[in-house]
C-alpha cells in the first residue's frame, strides 16, 4: 500500500511540476505551521497561480516535517527545498501570503535572497503580504478580550499546555459573560453524563427546532468560533437555564455556581453576537476561490466602518447612562477592536513609512490587484480616499498611484514580448498586369506612426467596465483575452489575481491530515502523510456515481 501511494504521489507531482512550468502567472506561495496528533511539527506549503486554461489554482505543494527551532531561516530552507523540487525559479516566484508571525518575515527574506539575489531589500519586503483572515481575527479577538488580548491568549495557551485547567478557568472568569459562557460550555461538554443530561432537556413548542442541539466550544485557533458558540448558546438559552437550575454536581465538583448566566449576561451576549456578525461576514466573503487580493482593502475598510459605527453607538448610550456597566464594557470592546483595525488600515500606512522611510507606501500589490480589475480600476480608492476622505487619505491615494506605476515600470513594462507568428505562405498567382496593378494600388506602403502610449497609462485612462456582478473570474477572462496583444500588462494583472486574500488553504490541509492521523495511525511517517494529503488535494473530492459534473475540489468554493 505504501509503495502504491508513493508511486502515485511521484507521478502526480511530476504532472503538477509541468503544469506549474507553463503557468500564465507568477506562482505565489502560502505556508503555515501545524502540530500533528503524532506529534510532528509540519509546514504546509500551497501555490497560487493561473494555469494555461485560465483557471485560478490553489494547489498543495507539500507538507514537510520541521526539525529544530521554528526560526524564519529554518522555515525558509524547507520552502526552498520544495520550490527546487518543483523547478520554481526566481523569475517565476510571486508573492507570499502569510499570517502575522514574525518568523514569516524572516522566512520570506531568506527565501528571496536565495531565489532572487538581484532583488533589493525594498522589493523583498513588498513581496510579503498579510492574510486578511488573520487580520480580521485579530480585530475580533481585540473586541472580545480587550487591548491586551495577545497577553491573555499567551497565558491561556501556556496553562493549556501544562494541563492546568484550574488556572485556565480562573483566567476566563476575568472576561465577564464570555468567561462564564466558556466555562459553562466546557463544564457541560467535559463528561458524557453532563452531555446526556443537557441533551435530555426538551423545550418543545416554537423552540423545538433547537432541542437536541449540542453546545459549541470556542477555541483560539478557529476563526469565528466565538460567533458560533454565542449564537448556539442564544438558540438554546432556555435549555441552558433549565440545566443550570436543575443540575446537581457530583462529589468533588464545585458545580456551576460561578458560571451561571443571568439576564444581564444574556443581554450582553446578544449585543456581542450582533457585533460579531460583521467579523463573520468579512471572513466569509474573503474565503473561497472567487475572491482575490483585489478584495483586501475594500473588505478591511468596510469592517473598519462597521466597527466605528458600533463604537460610536455604544459611546452614545454609555454617555446617556453613565452608571450602566454593560454599555461601558461594550464600549471598551468596540474601542479595542477599532484600534486594532486602525492599526492594520489607517495607521499601518504611517507605521510602514516610519519603519522604512525610503518606501512611499505599503506593498503596491494591495492596490494593483484592485486597480487591474477592469470593473473597478481606481474607482473605489478615488471614491473612498479622495471624494470621501481627508487630506491624509488623499496623500495615500497619490502615493498608491506612484507605487503601482513604479511596480509596472520596474517589473513588467517591456519584460514579456509578444511572440510573433510567422507570416502565412503566400499563394502563387498567375501573372496578370491588370490584377497586379489593382493589388499594388491597394497595398499599404507607408505605415502610420505607432502609438507610444504606455499600456498601463492607456488602461487607467479609460472608463471602467460596468457589471456589478463581475468578480475575479470575469477579470481574469478579460486579461486572458489580451494576453497575446498586451502581454506585459496582462501578466501584471494575472500575477495579482492569482493571489488569494487569505492563507486558509493550509488550514484545509491540516484539517484533512488530522482525520488521517488517527490513534491507530499514530506512527505514520512524515513522507506518507505528505503523499496522502497532497494526493487527496490533487485528486479532489470523489465524484458521486453517475455524476461527472462535480469539479475538482481544488477549484471548488468552500
């Protein structure tokens, strides 16, 4: 069985290597670390590219075990090893979409110094992009846990690893209704007997649809887990209240006296759930294969606006009722989320320039991806930063225009000449003076001057196309139709549209691998884990019998 899997893996890997070689775009990379149930430290690596058919592909390249410290250099060397196996050269490498771990900054620097020694430091920095999903999740955590959320999460993780759940429980008590809900859900789910006791509580009537539903435990790694947990708790509120009233703790158990939720707590949970819907929607709209880097700024801008409105709403109510602790608490939550979102939107523009004074702006790919969408161009930035923005945002707009133009001129303009087809063979004709004179008169002998207009300038100077339903696939089709006539600009656009706004594909690899490495397979070696999971991703979901219309999972929306 092992040899069959490994042979299939090698064969499919060779096919993927050839497909990548003929990519219509640069190959952008996403990678992330995971601790498997065995436990191994495994680095999942994913490629983002556009194939010869114009299909946007998000493809697993490998899952490699990491030995030693998880430094940027160590991670980078493993990624370089994989890129070499797929014959991905420096000219082919695109951008790196990663989470906010500082080791990732070092890893990208390490990789690009090796692959692209001609790159300057600024160019290498501009190839490192930040996963939108992680940014949204950080803002959400700030809303839930305040400005020091990173410190609290680190403490929780430390106590979890040590198995000191008493301290975990004590730490959660500091978070009001959220802490109570977390501890209550954990208490009920901890033993089969309590689960059964909760399951036997039936409300019936209009609420019968919620009978039988289990509680959902939040966790620090799964995005939107708090939204799911609170929503489920609100749906089964009556059952939770009955459980709290009836439950008799066993011997040696302190019970749930400190976890009970009163009317004030439920009111706070309702308001928190309402606010979390904005984070949930932003994450959901950024997932799947129909979104691209073009959605990065507009999504974050919308989230910032929603958080700002929530903050102002809570502030106004707290001002009217200064003695109400609930509104003071909710205002603090919204303030923390707003500050975190501003850090990644408004202030990051300034922070980037403070850290790197020689840079005019953030990595221009964030802007280029949106303006190379023929259905948007500079329209959204002009609307939000010029017409409805302040003087600072107007300066951002000017800097963004310069940054994108500089990227075009330094990395694309004149780099991809169109391959000219040989002229067709002329058909021999019988000589006839009358016909020859007619043909000679029609022949064009003086060419008009060729326009020297810059393709990029020509593109942005024309009106955008109008189709409110158009998305990433339509934009890709637009540029593929111009691939042979405007190769430089088309490659610029396709490189941008190949990039996903999130690094979530690695998480899908890990979720699948977790199902492979069950207790009975705890001794699986790292190479067979990689082969199994890559084959699963490459082959896609099995087709239903008699149905040939199911697409490969690599191209499905999740």
